[in-house]
C-alpha cells in the first residue's frame, strides 16, 4: 500500500490544481473575454458566475495529459495511479448516489417529465446508432451517448468502469462532451429566449435538458437572468430542477449499460454455463452501491425540510452529512480523473481520430432539437 502513495499524492496534487484552474477560467478568464468582446462590439455585458461553468474534471485531465506527454511519468507513480483509477474512482461513483433524490421529480412537475425522459431515451438510442454507423468503438460511443443524454462528465466517469472503458476513451469522451457543452452554455440562453418568447419555465426546461454539465446549466441559467432580467430566478430554478431529474436517470442507465455491454461480451460463455444471467458479474458492486445510496437519499428526503430524516436524524445534521459526502465524492472523482489523464498518451487519442468529435457535435445538436420539439409539444397539448 505504501508503494501507491506517490501516485495517489501526484493525482491529488493535480486534482487540486485542476480545481483552482477551472475556478479561475470560469470566474475570471471567461467573464473578462466576454466583457472585452462586448466592449469591442459597442455593448456592455458583465458576467459573474457564483460557480465556474468550467469542469474541474476536464481541467484535471488536461493537466494529467500535459504531465504525461511533456514531462513523462516514472514507474514509481504507476501503482498509485492504478489504485486511483480502480478503488478511489469506484468509491467516488458510489457516493454520487447520495446526490440524487426522487424529491426533484415532484418539484419539476409531471408535465415536464415527458421532455426529460424523451430527451434521455432519444439521445441514448440515436447517438448509439450514429456511433455504430460511423464505426466508433462500442465503448466510446456508449460514453458519448451517456454523457450527452444525462449529465456530461459525471455520467461518463461513472459509466466508464462499468463497461471496462479504456482511459483514452474516457478522456476523449469527456473532452467532446465538455467542448460542446461550453458552446451550448454561451449560445442556448439567447436561442431559448427567441424560441420560447421569454417564458421562464420552457426556457429553464430547455436549458436543463439540452446542456450537458450541471455547472454549465447553472451558468446558462444565470446568463439568461442577467441578460433578460428574468423575474424571481424562475428560469434558473426550472433549469436546475430539470437537470437534477436528468441526473437521477444515472441510477437506471448505468446498470443498464453495464448489463448490455457484459452480456454482449459474455454471450458465448454464458451459453456454455447454461444461459444463466450472472448479475454479480454484469452489474459491478459500485453500481449497486450507487443505486442503494440514491435510494437512501430519497428516503431521507421524504417529509420535507421540516421533519427529521428517516424520522430520527436532525435535518441539519442530515444536510451536513450530504454536503460532506458530496465534497468527498467530487474529490475522489477528480483524483481518479487526474490518474486517467496521467495514464493517457496523446498518441492513443490520435488513433481514435476525428469521428468521436463529429459524433459529439451531432449528439449535442440532436439533444437540442429533440428538447425543443418535446417542449413545444408539451406546451401545446399538456
């Protein structure tokens, strides 16, 4: 175990640096660029993000890639990096379940659920089909589909080990999803205002279903409020609640992807074993823990903020526990992604080629179009 310490410490240092860099880029660099561009165009647009829209996971992967491919990586770090990618990553994914609560479904309203479920299902099916049509590796196509349909980098990170994805596939998928999510962040608030004539709930529903990352959704909602003076933060609230409902689908989609992938790989072996479905093999233990903890969170949230969690636990103590678990989960995932970056060669990314980028772009457009069509349908008929 002591031999793993150098690698874990290196990954932790890069995770810390990546979080700081993402915060600086999102809160300082991007608002400055927008302000300069606005001034040159004769306007005056001032952006202030409470939370950076730039993913710390992406920045951490980029730092890891830079260290690996510029400075090189001595063998003394390899044991710790393997531990980070396996044990620490899986622990962080399991803790993600505590961030998901079924109470969010009640907040969004039943009329919005067809939009959320429709965009998720359509994205999974269409992006998977497109990936196969372009000849992408099945695992990479699955990662892009899951990242597009649910919640960006977090879904990719959680799905990767469940389908035995390679480190370069995870890195490429995260980069694709983050890139097109950033483009959507800066364009969709204006598109949404034009499409839905400033109606807060449809605008929020569109932003929450068409943009990948949770932080990007929050940034887009904030941009919309600042640009159009949306009253009482309704658009931002609708966007964030919609995004939470999308995130809940990880509890279903990740086990499903794991089952489909491992059944495909092991069909012949299972036939020889009598055709029995070995759930312990198909659904990894950390995915089971993820689903169980999501159920624990949902049960704990029953009764609202006034009543004790589970009828026993002080509500403030429960909220403090959830906040601590969230911080620990983010820390574990970021450390693991630093290890992924450190284990990825740029040559491996070049081998994957341009097709994943095209699939990521098409996926982003598909989700946006499907979201618009479904929202228009819901607005008219429901």
